C-alpha cells in the first residue's frame, strides 16, 4: 500500500525564534566500500527565523560562511536552504542541517529509535542551547 511513499520520523523542539528537528528515515540497506551500513539515516535541522539575532548573520549560499561554521553541527553543515514567502520572496526562515552519514558514522545507520539515537538528540539539544544562548546574549 505505501510502496511509493518514504517514511520519516521527525521530533521537533521549538521557540518563536527557531525550531530544531531530529529526523530519521529509512533507506534500502547498502554497504559502503569500508563499512556495513544500516537502513537508517539521521539528520538534525534548525530553522532560524528573522526574530533570532543569528538570522541576520547569514549571507548567501555558502556552507563555509561564518554564520554556519559557528554552529555546533555534527561533521559540519550538509544542508542549507533559504525559505521564502511565496508572495513577496522575503526570506522567512533559514534551514541548516547536518547528517550522521559521514565516514566513521556507520554505527548511526543502525540506530532505529530515539533511545538508540541518543547522540543525535544530545547534539540537537546542544544546538538548541547554543541558539538560546545566542538569543539571550543579544537581548541583555
């Protein structure tokens, strides 16, 4: 029945200034040249809104920009997208993400539950705390 559909699990933690998500999806199991990979792919994403001070540090499409390099992301940024209002083209949010599928990350591909993915959730909590500290330090 769901043959052509891809399943994703998404856990969300948010404030009015940003949202952090942990995502797990399943893929067909495949072996890399060096490691046996499981069927799970994990990502951590943050959506930063214009009300957060870090939003205004972003400048263009480069994953190597300072605004991204400052952020605690596992293995660095592997996803960047500017979300825009469909009517006026104004940027309404910036989505930055990282994945757990680098060389040496094969163990994460075998994590199927939040209990298994404790590292991913700890990293997401660290990112959440980092964004909160950045917001609070500007408000003082």
